[in-house]
C-alpha cells in the first residue's frame, strides 16, 4: 500500500498473462509470504540469540528490547540530528486507543503533514501504566513540529468519566530522519480497475494474507460499469501502504492502477470540521465517555 510507488505493469497488453483475483491470491504463496513477512524469523530465536542481539542493540544505541530494523536509516538515531528528528512520543492516551482513532482525532486540527508511521504502545497496568502511548513518525520535520506544537499546547485530550486528561508529547529518543520531503508518497492508496479485483472485501483479504496493517478508512469512490476506484487509507505508509503498493505492482492485473492519495493529516480540514469537533476531546469522546464537565488533569 511505494518505489514502492506503483508503476504501469510491464506486462500491459500481454493478454495471455492477465490474471484474476483468485489466481493472484493463490499464486507463489511461499515466496510472497517470505517477502512480506520479513520479521517472521524473530519468532524462532533462542535465548542465546536474543542475548547476543540485546548486546548488539545496546552497542548501537538502541534499547535491549528494540524490535525494529537496526539497519534502517530511519531507525538509526546516531545518524539523525535533533533538528532533523521526525519522531514523536505521545503519552497519556486512552488505554484502548487505536492508530486510526489517534489519526482521526488529529485530522480536524490540521493540516499537519504526511504520516510515515504510527505505533501504539498498549497500557500495562502491571507496570502502573494505565494509559497507552504512541510513537508517531512524520515524513518531514515541519509536519512533526506541527503535531508537537498542537499537542504541547494542550490541543489533544479526552474525558475519562468527568475528568479531562490532556495528552503529552515529547521528541522520541529513537530519532527518525525526514523521508521523501518533497515527494507524494503517502499512507493513502487510490486503486482503480476491474470491479472483480478492485473490491474492498477482496483487497482486505489479500492484504491481510501477506502483511500486517491497520486501516483508518476504506471507501469506494467511483463505480462506473465494471470499473471501481477505491481509496484505501492505511494508518502507516511504512510497511503498510508501502507494502501494498509494491505487492500490487508485482501481482496486479495489468489493467489495475495504483497511485498515492492525499494524507488527511496533510490537508486543510473542511470549514466545519472544528465546529463538529471544536477541541480534540470531542473526538476522543469516542474512546472515553462524553463530556459531562468536571476537573482536568
């Protein structure tokens, strides 16, 4: 769901190689599963391997429990200066918050910028962590600063019963550099083509078979004769929209076209968006309880 950007299929015009959804879904299963499940080997590590990996993580500036790709420049904080960092750490979120809910809470107060990735760290009552946290990475520093300033000013909050809880934000110590600052890559894919392939249920089934993703929204934006156009809003570009774009570029029928759409967080909200949600806690009412007045913290 990226150059990873989808290109016109080189098989265009070769009718003998056209394939149906079912043929794609069942073809070359082991190879594709390997390509789109790069972290599968982690499950087979033994204790000695994990100890050695922990030592390596610490030697390279990561925590022992870090589970990302240490070779990815996006994750190598030693190579990123403070004023380039695009990674935010957001705390005091509802325990049951989802990536989609966090993004939808921010959207009416933008524009902020394009989202590279968002990851939720669940609440852990055993450790006294009653709220969830989130790691949010933007494509560029300007977008990260815009989100930081909004939350830092108290713009993002929710109600737990009658108590208003403001989210807090800091710059993530595991730094991430800007990516594609002037480009058009995004977490949103516009997929168009034959209705027997470009179908919401079929695409969901296909994607979930080959990689893990979260979606913010999926909608059919055009339906003409036997042609469909679907806007698929993933929660992340990295490993989600990115993976889907590569995946479709390799396996799609020649008549299916994929392009990046506009990230809702990078767009000017509709004029009535903040009237519907004048402050972020109104959006967060979906996660806690509706505002009834009371104290704030």
